[in-house]
C-alpha cells in the first residue's frame, strides 16, 4: 500500500488553513486524516491542526494491536475519535475572543483488513476509484448540498452557487457533533482520494480522475498544479491511498 499526500497554500490565501496527518509505518492499520479549517486569520489554522492531531492521538492510544476487530468496533472508534477531536477544538475556541468562530472539516480514513473505516464532517471529500470508476463516498454537509437533495437546484447549478461554502455541519463549532461514519471495501487496485474543497472547487471530477489515472505517484503534485493553474483560490490538500 502506498500513500501520497501534499498541501499547498494556493495563490490567494495568506495562511494555509488545511492540515493532514498520515500514520507512521504500521502493519496493523493505515490512518489518513484531513482537515480544512475556518474562522479568522489564525483560527482556521489552529482548528484544522488540532483536529488532525487529536483524532490521530485518540485512535493511536485506543487501538489495541493485540486483538482482532470487528467492523462495528472500528466504526465506534472512529466516531469516538471525532467526538474527542470536537471537544478539543471546541474548548480551544472558548479560550480567546479571536478564536470563538473557528471550526474545521474533518475526514478520517482508517484502513484495516481490506476495509476503509471513514468518518466525515463538513465539505472536504473522500472518493474511491475502483475498476476505472471514481465515486464520491462522502456527502457534503453544506447548504448547497441540501438544496440539491431537496430538488431546489440542480448539481450543475450548485457548482457556482453564491452560498457554496456555507456549511451545515463542522467540527468544533458546537459542543456535540453528529459525523457520518461508514465502512467501504478497499480491494487490491482500489484507490482512495481525500481532498479539501480547494481541489474540487477548481477541478471537475472527471479531470481529477484523469490526472490520477495518468500517474498515481505524481498525482498529488499534478492535481495541486492544475488547481493553481485554474486560479488556486483556496488552500489545496490531496491524499491518495493506493492499494497495490
């Protein structure tokens, strides 16, 4: 299994409010985490970093290498890690006036025994590529996604909607959260893509797929380069996990 990850400030923003975490070499599991922060000049950067580090720490501290897990136990571990992370970010936001509006998206992907255990909150995304088809696993927790679901606007209209970045759910903004928790098969030759909206707001999904298919090893760099060529209006973070 190979993991490629890269983040870039983009061309417009003064601070990179994205963060990511990749686990160290470990035979029991692989862990990838991505966060896209929001809230003030420093708040988003602090929120995303805290979210990544605290979720990673919780999983590392509570994963028992001596036992074999069933599906429901690992789903619960991901949920508890995100709830712990939410508490850390939320309490930090109450320490200073300038941090009170901060929050973050959070994507957690733990790979264990050919399955991907996923936690999701916000509008960063996770995709899976299998047999030449790329499908979005997560559903954006955004106002625009709600409009699409309700049939008020089309998917095409959502792409350039003025309220595209308005979130319905985020981590660290409230005392309690309800993340989406799911498990997906991760077979040999499958690829997982995790990314912040700095990528998906700039590049169409078909073009993202094409770049990954051309060369997985250089795809993170090439995707970021393409997003910047198209304007680079936000921070861009890409994680690609290739199951060889």
